[in-house]
C-alpha cells in the first residue's frame, strides 16, 4: 500500500508524463499580436472618423460603437469564438471582448425567448464586470475627490 506522499508523487509523475508541453510563450505572442491588431484597427477607425470632420469626442464614440458592432456581428456569425480560440486573451481584453461576452449568451439563450432568454441571460458574463467596474470607479472617484484636490 502506498503512503499519501508516495501516491501524490506517483500522480505528479503521471501528470508530467501525460501533460502536453506548455505553449505559454506562443500563446502570449498570439494574445499580444491579436490584441494589438484590434487596437490598431481602433486607432485607424479613430483617425478615419477624425479626418471626416468629427470632433475628437465624436470620433472616439463612433470608434467604440464600430468596434462593438463588428464584434457583435462576428460573434453572431460564429467567427469571434474561433478567433478567440486561436488568439487567446488578446481578443478578450479590448472592448470587442466585452461585446462578445454580452452577445454570446444572448444568442445562446435566444431559443428561450426574448424576456427569459435574451433579456435574462445577456449580462450573465458581463454583469459582474459592469457591477465591479462601477463600484471601483466610484471608490477611485471618491478617493480622488477627497485626496486629489476635488474638494
């Protein structure tokens, strides 16, 4: 009979033997490049809107809307998920990843109806991000107000 330590060591050896080799370096490079490309696309949109006579704020708003619309369209066509599997975290971090996290559950639960499916499940992933983002911004704003010279 094996002792607990022997069993743990044997299990660790078995895991190391059967685990696929780490691709962390490649995965980090893919995430960096894909996230960077999304940001470059956003910058190109911002510049394009700026050259068409929009103010800086209007161009920024239109850039965000365009990126969200593109991500929502690619998600609904099933393309964004494939990009996410290949690119990894690079597609999750920018605003497009947030749009994907809202649209994906809405599409998945559409068969349950618009109220109990789409409406109820749309923010299942994005909801906590919105809540904690709002709370964090309120806390930072409050600290800035009292410490940073707002008062």
